C-alpha cells in the first residue's frame, strides 16, 4: 500500500475525488487545516473582496492506494489540483505496510517478526 498526502484548497476536493475514483482507493481522509506559507500575507478573493490572509484555509488529504496505482494517482491529483491558487506544490508518497493485507510482502515479514517476538 502507498499513502499519498497533499494540501489543497477546499474547492478542489470534489474534483480530486472524481479524478481518483476509478483507482482502487482504500481510504480517503480529509482534514481541515490552515496553511502558513512563506510568512507573507496572501491576497485572496473571498466573496468578491480582496482580503489579505496570513493563514490560508485548506484541506490536508491522505489517501491509501495500492502500489500499482500510486503513479497514476499522483498524476491525476497533479492534473486536477495544480493551478495559480495552489496552496502547496508538494505531494508526499510513503510506502506503508498493511498488516491486514495477506498479499503485502513487507507486511508479511513484519507479521512474522511480531509473531516471533511475541512468542519469545
């Protein structure tokens, strides 16, 4: 399994979800956050007014996909989420071991290691 983490603007979340819908997304976690970028205020348009904000409201998104779909998921997210109002350009991809997945080789090694330690 692979965990993909990124920060995006709230109005992009439905587009992102639609873009990764065809992939085997096991979990999708969305958290509200405030982004403090370079420390300088950002001019944003809220309800037609230009407003200077230091902390930009955004969403931190984490999704779990199978390893074979990781590159495709990152490309889909980049295609939908990047524009001139992007909060952060970074997308973090982490390999994780799902102990409940019998087909995941690293997880199988971990389970065997845990069972050896608990038996001792």
